[in-house]
């Protein structure tokens, strides 16, 4: 499963980097207004801005979570047998 996931992630990145009129930024960004995006120290202005944020698992801030067995999507994909 991890091989499939990692191959898919790299394939998407390769496709975006090789596509004409697509610029891939891998930094934190924030909107300054509806047509201006600040990425790192750069400002990007455009009629349309597409953002692919990707996903990563995050443990919610639940008191006592560290005391119980829990699993996120990454841990689930790392399992070698069904739970």
C-alpha cells in the first residue's frame, strides 16, 4: 500500500513539474486577497489560483489520547495484517 501511495504522490509531482503553465510551489502560503497569494517571500497574482494542499494525518488534541491505542491513516496503511 505504501508503494502505491508513494508512487502516486511522486507521479502527481512529476506531472505538475512537467506541465506547461503550471508552477509548483512547496512552501507555506496565504491569501492576501481573492487574487493574490503570498508564497514564501513571493506574491502570486492570478485570475484563478489552484491549490493542492495534499494530506497528512494529524492527531487531534484529545486529552488522554497518548494513553490509549489509536491509529491514523498512515498507521493503518502500515499494517501488515488486517486488524
